[in-house]
C-alpha cells in the first residue's frame, strides 16, 4: 500500500516526467474515485492546463496546475502512476489517463479503487479539511514528543493515526518499530520521552532511506524487516518472526529483537 515513501517517489516521478506539458485530453475510465466534482468539471478544469509543480503531505500528492487549481491524488491500497507514449496500451486498472501534447500520457492506476481523485483550490486548505496531522518527515522532534506524551492506546495505532501524524501505514510503522526494537503492541503508557525521541530519529532515518531506495523493498538493506514480510525468519537474529492483529492490522515483528520499553 502506498505510504509516505511511495507517494514521495510518485511525486518525484511526476516532476521528472509530466511537468510543463499541456493536457490535451482527459480520459476518465472510472468516475468512482472522483470526489467533490463531476467528471465534466474535472475535464473542463484539466484540459488545456499544464502541471507546474508538485507537493506531498502524508499519503496525498498534490499537482499544482498553471491555472492555479490543484489535482489531489490519493492512492488507497493499490494506486500507482505510469507515464508512457499514448500509443502504448494503457495499463490494466487505469482509472484516469491525462494525454499531453507531446504524445505521452500519465495513467493513474488503481486496482482496488480505494484512492481518490479530487480538485482543490488550495493545497494547505485541502490538507486542513482532511484533518491530517503534520507530515511524518516534516514533524519536528518537540511536537512529535508531545503527540506521544499521553498514555492512551497502543503505540502502533498512535503512529498510524493520520489525524496525528500523516504518512505512516502498516508496513513502515512495522519497519520503524522493528528498527527501534520496540514491540508494536506497546502501550502508550510505556512510551517515555527517551523512547519517543529515539522513535522520531528512527522514523526519519527509515523514511529517508526508503525514499533514497525508491521505496522498493528489493533495494532495502537485507537487515530491514520489510523485504522479509511474510517470511518466518528474523533478518537480524534468525529467530521466528511473529504476526499479531493490532488495531485491526496485521503487524509483523520479532519477539526477540523487539520488546516493550519497560519490560
Ligand atoms: Zn530478531
């Protein structure tokens, strides 16, 4: 599922492929992902415009058009982008294709249809309307410590709550907790300021490293958990990895390498 590093890679992909080209045609093959405007309005506002710049907040990608509107993309569980010559067959599950005047097109692909395509007048106002917390790569140490300072719920649920910190999903939260050596089921009551400060550093290191490696688990260091998801052996201690349902999501962790901070 696209999380912060994946969406950052999409953002850089748009920057290196689709900026400053006039949109000649808007092909919407599925209007189910469109929210807040009709397909006629989306087409009217995109046609003739060009991408000018991109921004990302959490798992949301914003594309600023030269008409001043923003095309806001969310990728749900399975979304991705593909830029190619128009005469190529569009990839399977393409929901929207933007044809540019250089005969290339950008396809927004989404198999499970959980994403969203929207128009916004202002990026920051849109993020505020979605009630998203600060971006996980932008949040400073002090506000991060404050978010983790009251003792309710589990640590994993807290980190994945987009209203508090935007960008972390199941996979990267598991990776951060694995690298920090903390059990995903840790109660917030056991998260001391020292533990929270260590988590903040680990979170930034994991996210930056993942982006540097194109958010591709095959490029991640072998000592990371993500390339070994679904496997039985811990890449660090060769002990058994475990799975547990925490806040409705399947967490993977190593009981030998990860513990609750107070235990
Ligand atoms: Zn281990």
